[in-house]
C-alpha cells in the first residue's frame, strides 16, 4: 500500500479526464432510461406554442371513425375525423394510398374560410369551394394539424385542430 | 461572459443558432430548439422535486414563456441558460405552491422512491450489468452529491459549466478538478472489480 493518505482526496484534486466524462455520460444515460420525458411531450409543447403564437382557438375532436383514442394528445391513424369549435365544424377524410403519402379531402361547415395544412416542416393553404370542400394531395405521413381562418372576419381568432397522424 | 470553451457542438451553441434562426423568421428553428432542449428541461424540472404531471406543465410553460419573451432575450447565446433558469424557478414555485418546503437536494422525487438497496423498478429497467453497477454506486452517495452529479450529468461535456452555473451550483463544483462527489463515485467504480474501465 502506498502512503497516500486518502485516495478520494487525491482524486478530488485531480483534473477531469476521459474516465470522468465516461462516468458522467453513463449517469446521464441512466437517468434518461430511468426517467425519460413522456414520449409525446415534445409534440404537445410544439402544439401549445403554435396555438399561443397564432392566438388560436383549439377545436375539439367530436368524432372519428376507426380511431378510438384521439383525445388531444393521443395520436392514432385516422380515416375520418370531425373537429368542431366556435360553431364551425370540419370533417376530414384521409385516403391512404400504397405509398408513404396520403390524400386528404375535407369539408367545412362554412364557405368563406381558408384551410391551412401544417405538416412537419411545411405548410400549405387551400380555399374551400362553394360547398365548403377542400383537398390536399400527396401529404407526407406523420402528424398534421389544420388551421382554419374565416376570411370575412380577419379579427376572429383562427381555429387550430389537434394533431392527427396520417 | 461568453463560454468560449464550449465547442461548436455544445448544446448551448446548437440552441443559440436554432434560436437565432427562429428570430430571423425560420419557424423550424423553434422546432429544433424544442427537440434539442426539452429532455434537459425535463430533467431539471424533475430534479426540483416535481411529479410527472407538474413537471410536464412546467416544461410546457417554459416554452410558452420563450415565445412571449423571445424579442427581449438580448443575446441568443444565453437562450439555454434562460430556459434552464426559467424551468428551475417555475419548478420551485410549483413545489412551494404545493405547500412543501423549498426543495433541497433530498427533495428529488427520484430519491424518495423505495429503498435504493432493494431491487427497485429502476434496476429492473436497466438491462446492462454495467448500468446497474453505476446505478448501485451512485445510490450510495450522499443526497447532496447525487444532486450535484445529476446536475452536471444533465449535459454533455462541453456544457458542464453552463448547465451547472444556470442551476446555481457552486462555482468550481465541477472542473477543472473533479471534486469530492465525482471522486467518490469514481473511486467506488474503479475499486469494484466488476466495473470495466473504459479504454
């Protein structure tokens, strides 16, 4: 045994090295495994930020065929979803093709509105026809929202739908 | 003062450039920022003693505050610190609204979980023997040391100083020397024959 008084004291005064970095990396990894952030936290944060930035009204999902668990923050594959807010309702139906892209056909209960489709990383806008219909083709699969704006009333807050997964 | 020692790949720098892009009108910058920093904010909120739901609320509110205050953050380089201190402060007030004393190191909810020496749910999810070993030795440290090492380990190496500072850890608690807490853990590992020293 060496005469060094206390190995911990010696170690404590030493400079950080790669072994320390490794130990700390392992500790971080452990905490990430043991207590990870909820899987949908990031998506919910982004949604809340979008709502705040747009000062939008959030529509409720009032019905959905083929999906049982869409409630604000749970996502599932949907075929037909109906949203409603502030007297306006929107129904969208999703046609999954053989590719990774889907087509969306929708109907709004008012006709003087525009519908914005928010995909990951890009947005597109459609004006509804005289029957309130709109469509988007070749939409990348993933989470999407719709933002609906009343064109006749620019002061009205836009309406944003919760995300649905295509 | 800028942390010029933090490398180009440090979280602080990645956060700063994403935030700068956002302020220059690229909305995708904010999305990148949320992806990069949310796990760290989650860890910060949890360390203050918040339970799951409260931690989620605090993290989400921090981001909403950033949207609101974005124009008033003078130096984009400080955005990571701003996010950490906002999360920590709000977590504190959330904890005290819950009529609990100001969280000390021992208030970490993860330490309140069952006896660390008993087989715990944490150990059950750690598949690797090496992970279990590090967890075992970590669990024997004092609460103060656990809190300190967690705070440092939240970040990757280039960010140790930024994160520890934003969390109000004592100056010199990490680097240039390793300090007593890390020394204890390292000594325990090095003298454990089951631990494999990284090459």
